[in-house]
């Protein structure tokens, strides 16, 4: 596992786990030390509220939910020679994401540094997630985003969303000061895996029982507005036709207009119309495929 620059300029692979990692091999340190640092330029910092207020005026249904902030991810070999991953996560919210990462001036929030946590210290950078889902007939599930979504309308994506702090009762760092830090860290780590199953069920409509346990394969960050996302590999015991039928009744089906089940070769042809972080997700999957050939 290593920090690797992608051949494509649209993404960077922050963490690669081609052999796949199970929940027992992932730990989390959740701390305010990994929260965003406000930018010293007052006018730039004030633009966060201005942009958010403008968005709310256009869409009163916008909700400022809490998100985990992806600070740094690292891994190595454990004592049992299995890969051990540690995710250092802070807390942020959707408002700050809109006002920093999605700000037209987003590049001014960046610090000139090769060290990713330093470079992105003034951005919200919530950690998203995505799933590479393999059907029983060996196809990969891809969604085409609706034209009504806030980011990348009409683009191809893998099912996903975000791990949610509020799903495990976290609304602030004050909350975790009243509890055992190790207990909180274990809950956050489990939410990394629980959330991707939840997102898949809600977005494509398949029953949870049809899905294998998620395997963590790495973290990708898109170059455009430095948005990170954790990716997982999941097998589904349903075939393409069955999944298509279930998709029509998916809870969050409004977020996308079409579901495709495609071969690996066809998947590569779709990358030009994927957000950078999802291009990185495909790259992580292909690294996993190559690693499995050597097993």
C-alpha cells in the first residue's frame, strides 16, 4: 500500500489496498485534531457563509448534516502479516463543504505542499464512499446521476454516499469527550463499513442479505475540489436482470436516472464521464483484479 499518483490527472490515490481489507484490519482515530483549520484570509473564510446562504435561498430543502472529515489515511503490515489500516478522521459539515470544496475560489483554500493533509487543511473535504458491486453474472453496477443533483449531474458513478456521524450518535466532539475514546473509534470504524451497505441498499434497491461483507480497497481523491472517497468491493448474489427490476423501487432512486450493469472493458470506456474520485475508485478495483491474478 502506498501513496500513488495516478496516470490520469483527474484523481490521486491516497491509499491502495489491492488485496482488500476487512473491518478487523481497519482502525479509526476520530479527533478534533483532524478538523479543518480556518483560513487566515477573513474575506475567503466569510465566503463560506455567503455561498451557503445563496444555495439555501435557491433550495430551501438543503440540510447541513455532519460529515466525517478525511484527514489522513495510512497502512502497513501488522504483526500477523495482514494489512492494517488506520484512518484519521475529524468532523465537518455539508455547509462547510459547499463553502470550501465547492466554492468557485476553492483553489485559494489550498496550501502549497506535497503533504496532502497540509495541502487540504483549510478545506472541509468530507470523506465520501463508493462501492464496486459485482453481480452474480460478473457485471459491475454503475449509476447515471440525475440532472437534479448538486454535483456532477448526468455523470456515471458507483453507488455510494457518505459514512454518517449522526447514524452513530455523533453531533460534535463534545459528545465523544463524555465517552471512552476507544469505544467511539470502534463505532466510527464500523460505520465506515455499515454505511456503504446502507448506501447500496438505498440507491439500487437490492436487499442487504444479497450482499457480501464489504472489502475496503482504498481511498481516492479527485483533483477538482480535492474531494476524497473510500472505496469498497462487494459481491451481490443477484444477476443483472434481477438488480434492474429492484432498482425501479429503490429508496434513493431519484438521485440517478439509469442503472447499468457492464463488463470491465465497458467500464473503462465510461471513465471519461466519471468524477475524478470515481475514476480513482475504478483504478483501485483494477489494482485488486490484478492482485487476485497473482493469488
